[in-house]
């Protein structure tokens, strides 16, 4: 196993045909595999198997071919006829069918018998604990009374309540009292039932401080993994995304988190494919797994401009070829900043927004609401009115980040509604 980013090129498999199970409509799989020369096939799930997502052919534009997964034997025949060499999960609902299809096709993949370890936060924590690795104490059930009994028994200072399935996108809640736990538990259960059909909820010890997104890929040999990037994610007290920073692959923190992630992957049964681990840092225990997703996801900079995407790739792979933006080519840091609307009905101020557009380190605007249009209060990343990508020296990026927050306090979100 390796954690050296400059070994990335050695792990790229030979081009072939890859089947992406339950892909998002605009995910990173099609772009990444196509860029590497792979032919891509979308495998969509039937409505009755996952009614909340409905991954139909109409939802996956850009794929040259689509197979509707109705029965394993039929899907296996269709994929074999198309010469599929690799099956990967395109989202959380795709993990289990991707494992089964890989096994049925005789292709490299993860054991279908351990899929639950790769999707359930509490089972992940238990598996790592059994292996002697640090994880956050957790329990899961479909009964709020059981959750409250557990919190009364362990008596921790605070808890995180979230859907058990790590692919559910609803924001976890931080709770301190039984009433807060019960309210958050019911909200998480509704989200879990809507997105996965399962009502299981996890109550987990809260690990304060920054969280890290560790992205991994696997090489041609099963169990041969590589850490491709690590992002430090800072959240507000309300657990809303504030900013993400790409870690320097030469630093000791990158090295420590990489070693932990590479030890955790086989414990979670991830021997093949991409994964993303959310890891906290405890002063006494070091890295602590919070949750893991056994499917590829775009990194925080993958949907940025080509020059910024190259910066992230360069930090991962220690390469310097290809940037078009001369200002970006010498960047030492990459940061993605979420704007935060304070209340429903406010709007972006056009003049102050133009001020942000002149920031020296601003390399790309991922998305941004129109000035004057009514906004929703920012409760999660999806409801943020915009995200900005900054690149430059670490000091310059930090200064412009602070300026963004100053402009917000000066009235960025108080523009006149149309």
C-alpha cells in the first residue's frame, strides 16, 4: 500500500469499459473515467428498488450507454456483452448492487457479504474498534427510546445524530440534551427513509475540531490503495460548511491521516475502488473515523475551472503540467469557501459581490445566486448562495478568506430583493 501522491500515475488502470451503478446526473465518474480513456456505461436502478432516487436514464445525461438494472442475471449478461471490465458505485445506493454485479461478473470488487460495513456508520465504528483502531463510540437503531437509553448510559458531553447510512446527505446534528437528541433523531430518520428507504439512525460521540476528507483510489491489485487528496473541512457551530483546504501532501498531518486511512480500508472491507473517509482528530487518540463512503465522489475542487482542478491534481500527484492560468500555476494553497445567508428572504448585494470578484486569489466561482434574488437561510452546503475557490500562497488565501467574511458582515446578504 502507498500514500505517496507521486505514485498516482502508476495506479491508473489500463482503459477499458467501466459500469457506474446508480450515478448522479452530474458526478465526477463520467469526467474522470472518460479523461483516462475508459468507455462508460451507466447502470440505473429501478423505481421499486430505490424510489427516492429514481436513477433513470434521463437522469444520467452524457453516458454513451445505459443499462437498467432489473435482475442480476439479466444485468450481468448485458454488461458482459458490452465487455465491462470494472464495476463501480456511483452513489450510496449503488454500493450494494455494484458489489453484487462485480462478484457475479468475476471482476475485481468488494465482498457482497460485507457491504453493510461500508455503508453503516455505527458498524464502521464497531469494526474499527474491534481492530484496535480509534473510532467514535456509536449506536444505531430504529427506536428513539433505545437511542436515549444509550446516551443515558454513556453520558458523553455531546453527540452527533445522523442517518446510519453514510450516503445520506442530510446534515448531522450536534446535540447535548435528551430532548435535542430525540428531535434530531426523528429528523434524521425522516431523511434516511426518504433517501434510502431505511429508518436507521446513528447516535455518535461528537469529536470536536476540524474534520478531514480523505480520498482514496485503488490500483490494479486488490488491496493496493493510494491516498489521492486530503481536505481539511471547517464547519460553523451549527455544523454548516465554512471552508475546505487542500492539505500539503508533504506535511506530517497528511502523512498521519494517510497511514490511518490505509489501515482502515481493509477493516471496512474496501479492497477495490474509490472511497472517501471523514476523519476527526482527537488530541489524545489522533485520527478518529467518523464515517466512510465506499464510492467515488468529486473532490471539493473537481467541479472548478480547469486551472484550479489542475492545482488540486498537482497537489495530489506532484505534477506541474497543463495549467492555463499563469496566476494559478504558482499557487501553494487551494481553499473552497461557502457563502452563508443569515436568513430567509435576504439577497446578495450587487456592489459588494463585485468587490469579491476582484479578490487577488479568486480563481473560480463554483456557483452563485443572482444579486437581488431571494435566498434561503444557509442550513447546509446545498442552501449556500455560492462557493468561491481561492488559490495562491497560504497567507494570501487566508487574507482573502477573512475579507469574504468581512464583506458578508458589511451587508453582502442584505441586497434589495427584486
